[in-house]
C-alpha cells in the first residue's frame, strides 16, 4: 500500500534526506512511502503562477495514487498544523481512504492557542479558545480517528521532540501498518 | 443548494448573529446556508471527550448533507486559515463537491509567514517560506480553484477587513451562485 507522506517537511532545509528517511521507515513496516517532495524537485522553474499550479497538480495526482495518508501534524507557524497538510488530511477523509497522523509536539492546542494569542493578539476581542484537551482543532483528531481508527500519535513520554525528529513518525507508521493488517 | 459555511466564525463572541447574517446573505443569492454553529448549540455539556466527538459527528453529518462549501479562509492564530476549516475544505474537494472560499486579509501568505516567524521563531533554522504570491499555502488556493473554478475571494481594494466583516463573504457568495448557475 502506498502512503502519502504529508507534512511541512517539504520546507525543511534537508527535505530530501528527511523524505528518504521517512520512506525507509515506511518500507521497514511494509508500506511504500510517497513524499510530495519527489515531484516538486522535478518541476522546472517558471512564472510563480505556473509553478504552484504544477506542484498542486502533482500533489493531487500523488494523492490519487496513494492508498492512505500519514500526516505530520506538528504545529507549523501558528497554533495548528501546516495548512497544506490539513487540506490533504481532509481530502483523504473525503475520499474515504485511511487517515493517520502524528505530532512531535506534546503541548495541548488550547495551550498553544493561548501562547499564540500572547505573541500575536487576536484581531478582535473575546474570540474563544477551543479547549477539549486535544492536540489541535477538533476536526483534526476527528479526521484521524474517523479515517484511520486511531488517535493522533503523540510523544508517549509527554516530551516535545525537535521539529524534524522521526521517532514519533515511526511509532505512527508501525501503528498504521498494524491497523491495516500489514504487520 | 445547501452551502456549508465553514470558518472560525464559530469562535466569535457574537457567533450566532454572525451565522444568521451569513445565512441571510446566502438566501439573497439563492443558496441555503448551513452554519456548523446551529448544531453545536444543541449539544449538551458533558465530558470533553464526548462533547468534541459529538460536535465532530454533527459537523460531518452537516457536510454530508451540503452540496458545496463556502469557507472563511481569513488567517486565524497563525500564518494560515483555521485548521478545522482547512480539513473541511479538503473534505469537500475529496468528495468532489464545489469549493469556494474568501479571506478578509489582503496580505500575502509569504508576508504573514515572515511576520509569524518574527513573532514566534521557527523551531529550527532555515525552514523555507513558500512564496508564490498567494493568499495561503498553495494547497488552499489550489483546492478552491480545482473545486469551484474560482480564486479565493479577496478584498478587491487591497484593504484588509475586520475579522468579522461580511462584505467579502457576500462577494464570494455572489460569485459562487453565478458559477453554480443560480443567478
């Protein structure tokens, strides 16, 4: 089965090595990892409007060709996960393909939302903070639970990992493979 | 046709009035607006784990019952749109139901990403900023363009609106209704 490896990993300075390491971990658990990066690097430069549409089309094609998603839901430039990753997560749920996800961050969404408010105040007063003890907006763990039958994989020791650490990813892949009956 | 009115509007202090105003605007353009708030208010209090799952299930049911999405993609607590809204946007694209969206913010995603980095530094150095002159991560305008055939509706005068302003929403609804052949 092919797993779409969604995440802000594509923005890492060592994105290619990161993708290769993730694909290797997938292989060890019986999954074929597909990283969107692979195709981005094949797109030649050009006008921005041509480039982004080419990347988008390539990503959608790769998503269509994959059987499941394993999403890096580590918060990215704000209280929540990366925007592109969240669109992809929803797409897989809409397509009724299995959805799995992990986060390297141990802090609750409510805590991160408050920290974000403290750093960059909300534009209007008294906007609520969602507080259900979850790792992100309820639609995110909801999508993972409904789509794959598991919770978002979080650091089991409650310690936030470096942004590019892969040990929580590996736990997630192992759980997904078991859930899918591959191991 | 029923339009799912996704957005962080549910967190506004005047969320009920906001939802009513949006539904009225939809009606003026031949659309039946459905705001997720309607159902949230019917869910009784209880343990957080029961409450969020009840809200999630209600939202998914409402999404299933709707024919299209009109998403408020105004940035929310970070460089990008609200996380729940993005999952819903992807879901509608995955289901091949029409996708429309708007933002009250006139700043580019690259500018907002840099501002976010300045306020809350990235956790590791040299993480790239996506810079295609777009209003959000390319998956967001890509989903809107592929799903509904239009761009994300932005302030035509280049002036950012208050977070809860509805004039850009109304332009978006009018464009969506035309695109769907309702007007």
